[in-house]
């Protein structure tokens, strides 16, 4: 389901500006995920995707700017 930017707050917009500033092409879409240990619940988040050839650069940019990239295991 499409959400307006204010649904995700400033964090998603900050990340968009960061990736754009480094000329990293990305796709962003809302999706659900399970969160919480004791009280697990379904939540909605903004998921950012980059092309495989941009993965390492995007990861370096995120870490440099105090973000923790999600690693698929």
C-alpha cells in the first residue's frame, strides 16, 4: 500500500536525501515486518533497495552516516 512521506517521518526522507546526495540509485517501498521479542507485532517500515553493483558503496555511505544497513543472511 502506498504511503505518503509524512507516514514514515523524517528518517525516510533523510535517508532519501543521503542516497541521492551520493548519487546512489534506489527503490523505496513500504512493507510489513515482524518486530519485538516479548511482544511481537507486525509493523510497517520503509524498505530501501539498491542494485547489486551499488551495494558496497551504499553500505559504506550508511555506516559512515550512522545508519545500520540490513544484511540478508
